[in-house]
């Protein structure tokens, strides 16, 4: 542990208020799996930069409110103290708080945001309990579930507006018109970092650079895998021919960055073998993102970090030397006769 | 136990036919978690009142047929006798039986209803088995799954008509036109009780009052939480600005009533703390209802009691002092190399 | 074991290349639950017949590529050797490989097919791990998930075309016009066998006959249940009035054939009681197929073998004398107060 972290930790032990700040900063950091207060602080700085640039301050305010509400809800529900202190009850809330002002507006939006952030903590506890059965983490599923439910719900409420949600339409094959003619070095550079920035729904290259630094502060491997994942995802979708404006804004890479960090540097030990496995995961992540774009077209929903969650679960659930249930007779089915085998037909 | 119940139980012990009637009545009662024959009888009386008033007798006939078919199927599948006797194999069937004649018609509708009710028992056994892993009940998920599958299926069959299902459309933001100008005391009174009546798909205030009495007969707390849940849900959706005709018909409150009973009086002990938790659940339930209305718009499905199931599972799954899987290395992944760690890239 | 199988097995022991061929043939056979190389070979011959007749050779090539890629991926991921050798890592891949060229085209289609087939193995491992909790097999869920994700994804990529996917539309009630006037013996004969052929997405009666023989070679009961399931499904959908062109092409029966084999001859011992249970499953399977046709109309997806997976899981999960979680107080909820019960409100 570096001297700065050490002295910060000493200060934090003595002051309840600073401990609360520390917990929340770690919660921000956990969006990319880093229970590190400095990472979280840099994430908030990156968000501030992006939202000030785009004049969408409500996104920054929402993120902070969501983070604090979700963390406090964890405390009120008697959450495991160790998990609370490393920020596991904040990272879904900060994403809810960034997402709602991005897509919604109206007089009751902030009430929606507070309830949604608190709900993300309940869903986190529920999801974590279910997936613990197979030794897998909840990831950002709670954020995505809350995001999808509350955005869909907003359509039915007069006092929540939905300016950020497009009109419903049937999925259609992407046309030539949606392709750039020139893929420049500047475009690729922007995309590389916007893939990171869009995890917090920010469309800003500088924010992405700040996020990369924030990762580097906590884990060299996390930063490396984030950038490799970002690059591989971009190359893949350009080869396949995805809408190049969406690609350039980082929408096709945000989930891949998370998949690469999760598989490459968090849940497995970095190795050549794991690098290949993580990049396989990145390929699948861009396809799942495209699939969600199609599936959600009729109901106007954004994919969020859903592709990351789906693929990372898929790629974490397989276990070494695992023996599946075979294609043979199962005993004890409800339809079996009570005492003995029935006669064969 | 009151003297009436006691002597009824004595009579029931001696007569197989009455025992079967008792099992079915308890099955009706279990729709609101009361394994109580008198509650079930009052539910049937409430349904009779509502369907006679609206001249939709087929809904009442369907409810009874569905109840009996589902219960008998439970017996044929060698279901746990104790669970069978308290009505756990009937409550999904009665809802299937009330729903199909509400939405469907045509010469093969009754065959559909019989198969659907029997299917609800199989799905109950399957769901109960899966959710037992986390100590949570199946709730009315089996009804909702069967309802959604068979209603969607009906579109593809010439001899099942779909008069109760609207045309598909993309979700759209609710407009000013869908709001009442005057919310009167009469409107609020009707809504309070129709939120109960709509659990059995009945749009009738008197039926709702009979249902409230039916709950009171079995559990004071169940009746209290049902009405509090109904009131809080109504206040919430009026504040948010939902379609006030739908609100007045009880569509926005039916799932909230069930969430309030389940969280407040069935699966947790009533307390101030649980009251707050249950009302939090009620808030989320109305949002989930609105979300399902939007999500199901393109495929013409009703939300049923789905929002109750989703939210009650969400709010029951978190366990006290539960330690989630942390964001750290997991051993035994399929991608790890066979013998030793690979070289770091 | 017959002498032919015995001598084949002896030869296979000595030659690694033949062992690999054997594993892949068994993988083909496992699509209908038969870990039998001759069955798999006959399946491939049936596919060859159908694709040569229809001049869709790419479907046959795709099937072989998908089978091999999925099997090799299983080996690379250190899968359980016994499961690998009986073909459990190939049967989803062969279906992915047959499906993609049926629905997709374009320069990147084959890259998509390779990645999709490899993904089916990862999803198989993940699904098998999850469903092992309840003693149930993964079935063809991995194929369906991969199929749905990659087909939906294809809409967003310029270099993958979607000629086999129709335009999105809202589900509509089937009209009189979609009904044949004459159901002939020839129509019924074709349907009986096309229900088998369509499992591999082939619309050809002779292929269906070859598939029936392929089953007979491995298991008399499997062949019997396949044909009974096919017949019952056809009779049911004609009685309900489904689109008779789709019925005649085997689309309404393919999942029912699999349900009948699985419930009647694989996971339960054949008996009169199980015959009734399996036919109940067949009835529900045709309804689920119709439901998926409706639900997928807006997003242009085919139902695949999804109805089989859903229904077979439903009908395998109920266990004998199983006691579900009762409707009573659960201890240890996150909302309970930390030390003692709160005061009652």
C-alpha cells in the first residue's frame, strides 16, 4: 500500500464523516471494480469535467445523490459492514443517478431518482444472494434492472418526462448511410477513451482519459485490460460495420471495457490464456450490445451496461472440470407413480 | 382458533367430499395468502357479485373450473399432502380460470382453460423447487407465466379469439388527456376497494369490500396492510400522474395490495420497520406495473399480478447480514489453464 | 451392445482422429439425446439430403463447422472428458451452425458462425452449472440463446445480412385465410416427418424419415415417442386452428418431438403414466411455440427449439413429494431490525 493511501486510511479511521466520504468514493470506484477512494474521486472529477462541458450538471448531481442514497440504504438494511465499507452498496446507485437525468426530466424526476437508487440496493442484495449460489458477483445487474424498469415506467406518468428516450420502432437492418466514409486517427483516439467515459453515460474524450488514469491509480492490469478491451471492441464493430456515429460516441465499447476488466484482471488472474478468454468475451459483448439495441428498439430502452452483465455471467459461470447433468433418467419426478414403476406402454 | 373453524375442521375430517371442498376454498384464499376456507368462500361470493353485476358469468365459472382442475392436478402429481390441503395447488388455477374468459373467447377457450389450469400446477411445482433454494415462495408467478404464454399463444389459433387483448402499439408517453380533472371522495373510495377486487380481475367496488372482509376474517394484519397498500399506491400514482381511468378501475393498485400483504403480514412479522419496508415495496410495485404496461404494449399483454411477484421476490431475497461475493479472483474457472498459472502477458 | 458398435468402439480407442470423429458424430446425435455415433452419422446424412434437395449446402457446411468448433472449444476449456466424449459439447454447436446460414448471409457470416458456435460451448457450461442445482440438464438452451442474440445482433452490422428474418410486426390474430381447406393424408404424412426434420431447420419429408431411422438405431422408445409426439402435436394445432402452411412445414411440431423424446424416453422411464405426462407436455409445447411466434413478431426472431426447452424444464423441475416454501414468516430478512423485534405499528 502506498504512503498516501496509508495515511488517508489512518485519518478515515478517526472521523466518521470522512469514513462515510471514503465509503462513497469507494462505491464510485467499484463501478469498475476498484474499491479505491482515489479512483472514485477521479471518477467524480471525470464526471464533473464531462457534465460541465456538456452543460448537463444534473447528471453529476444525480450521480452523487444516487451514490449517497444507495450507500445509506445499505446501512439502513443492516448490510454486511465489510462489503459496505469497500463500496459494494454504492456502485449501482451512482449509475442510476447518472442515468435518470440523462433520459428523464419533469417535476417528479428527483423523487424517482431517490427511490430508484434505494431500490438498486435492495436489488443488489437480492441478486447477490441468488448468484452467490454459483460463486458469481451481482455485477451491475441491479443498476440495469432498475434503469430499465424506471425508464419504462416513466412513459405512464405525466409528471416524469422522457426526453432522452426515442420513439419505439421495429428493428431494421443498419444501412450504408450510417457508415462514416473516413475513419481517422482522431476518431479512433476519441473512441478508445469514450468507450470508458460512456460507462458513466458521459460522451467526452477527456473524461475517458481521466477514467483511465483513475484505473491506473488502483490497478495497472485493470487499466491495461480496459484499453485493450476498448481497442478490440472498436476494431470488431468497425469490421462488422456498426453505425459509426454510435461507435464513435463510445456506445459500442462501454460494456466491452467492463467485460475486459472483469474477466482479465478482477475475477481471474491475468495470464495469456485469460487474455484470450477475455478477448473472446469482448467479441461476444459487442454482439450482445447489438442484440439489445435491436431487442429494445420497440420499447425505446438503452442497453446500459446490460451486455457486460450478460457476457460476464456467461463467462464466469463455467467451472473447471465441471460435470454437467447427463442425458439419462432422473429419479423423483412429480409424474412418477407413487410406489413402483408403472407398466411400460 | 375460533369455534366455527374448529367445528368445520371436525366435519371436514370425516367427509372426503367436504375435505375436497375445503381444500379448494383454501386454494381460493391463498391468492391473498390465507389458507382459510371462509376467506376462500367470501372470495368466491365477491367474484359472484362482480360477475353477475357485469354479466360476465363465464369468469366465475372459469375461476371455479380453474381452481378445481389445478387442485386435482396437484393430487395426481403426488404433491405434498400438507401443502395440498392448505390450498397451495389451487391459487394459481383460480386466477388462470378468471383470466382466460376475461381476455379470450371461442370454441376452444374452455379446453385452453383446463390445460392452462393444469399447467399452472406443474409450473407451481417447478417454481417452488427453484425458489426454495433461496427460501422464497413461488407467489403467483405460475399464474402469470401461464397467463402470458396462453394469451400470446391464442393469437396464433383460429378457434381461440382474443377480444380482451388490445392491438399492439409502441409505448408512448401518457398525455394530459388521460387525466381526470376532479379526483372526488367517491373516486378514491372506489379505487381503494377496486385495487383489491382487480386481483381476481373484477372491476367492482362491492366485490372489493367483500374481499376486505374476507381478509379480516382470517387475519387482521392482512386486511390492514391490504388497505394501507391500496391507499399508498393510489396516492403515489395520482401524484406521479398515471392514467386516472386505469387508476380508478384498480389496475394500478392490485399488485401493490398483494405486495403490502406479503411483505407486511405474511413473510415478515408486522412492525414499524417492516411497515416502512413494505411501503417502499408498494412504491416500487407501482413503478414496475407502469413498466410492464409499457413493455407489454407491443405484444398486447396485461401485467396481471406480475409486478407483485417481481417486487416481492426482490424484497424477500435480501437476507440479514448477508455477505455477497466480492470483486476478487474466483478459483476454478473453465478458462484457467489445467495445471498451473500461465505466464502473465 | 451390438457387434457393429463394439468393433467401432474398439477401432476408435486406437486412433485419435477417429476418436475425434466419433465425438463429433455423438454430438450430432445428442441433439435428440442419443450419444450414438451412427445416429449422428444418419442425422448428417439426413441434413445432406435436405440441403442438397433445397440447394442450401451452406446449411450443411455450417452444421459441420459449428459442430467441430463447439467440440474443440469444449476441449480447450478443459471440459469434463466423459461429457465431451458422449457429445455434450457438440449438439448446441451443430444447431448454431445450421441456423446461421438459414437466416443470415454476407461476408462476415462465417466469422459470426465460428464465434457463435464457440459461444454455445461457454453458454452450455454456464447453463449446465446453474441448472445442475436442481438436477436438470441444459437442453438446447445454449443454442437458442446464442441464436437469438446473434440474429438480433446481425441487424446492427452492415456486413451481416438478414435475408431469413422477416420485418417486425405487432402480433395479430391468425385469420381464416391462413387455413388450408383440405387436410390430406399426404399433408399429414409430410407433417409427421417434417416435425422431426425441422429440429435441424430442414423442410424435407425424406430427411424426417432418415431422422426417425437414426433414432430407431439408438433407442426404440426415442423413435416411438418422437412419432407419437409429432402426431399429437399436429392433431392439437389442427384442432386449435394454427396456420396450416407453418404446420405442414413442421414448424409447430419440432419442439414437441423433442419434448416427447425428453420426457418420455430420456429423463423418465417409459410407462403409461409417463406417456400421459409427456403428452401433456406436448400440448403445452405447441401453446408455448405459438406464444413465442407472437412475442417474437415485433423483433423478427424464430422460436427455434425454445418451446421445447421451456416446457421440458417446467416438466422436469417438479420433484416427487416436494414440499414448497409455505406462506409464513421467513427469518433473517434484510429489513428486520438488528437485535430484537420492533414494536408493532
